[in-house]
């Protein structure tokens, strides 16, 4: 699947992830699947990692509910979530795969392992198997 994310939303995620160091940052992505089957992220939500951990995350349930209400109010649908990996590569960990319960979601992982060169990838996870999606950051 092709996924499009605006440069502004990428910068917003990166800024949030850096502010949350040394912990993982997390959030939701919302948008549309266009007529060509391209997933277009229209809005990124920055949520609180209530685990305050550098190895895993849990989205704040109240913030998650507010984000979903906002999506509905703006005619967007939930497309998936994103989180950062402060010290590991941009790929799903075994725990990430185990917790990826929605096979229709995109799971974005932002690696800050090399602080000068952050890496963002998007993944499809189904049955514990992850495959990389074609992520394009657009101006």
C-alpha cells in the first residue's frame, strides 16, 4: 500500500518524538483512502505515552477518544498509529507485532537511533508478519 504524509505532519511527529526522549512518543493518524487505493494522512494526533517508557507505549485512552471524536467531526477515518523508537531501528519489535490487532491499520515507526538522520517507515502487520508500506513524504 502507498501511504502519503505531508512534510508538515512528519515534522510535527519528529518534534514530538524528540521532546519525549528518552521515552517513546506515540499518536494516531487519520485521513482517507483515495479512489486509487492510496492512503492519505490528513491529520496526525500527538498523544501521551502513559507508560513513560523507552521500550513500549500505551496511548492515553481519554486522548484517544478525543482524537477519534475529532476525526469523525472532520470527516476523517482512523488509519492507524505511530510511535517512536528512541534507540532501535524503524521496524516493528516483536511486541509491536503482537499488539498490532488491526490488519487494516498502518503502523508508522519513527527511529531516532541516529539522531541526525531520523527514519520513518510505515508497516502493514497481519498475523505477526510485518511488511513495509510505500511511504511518501509530500510537500
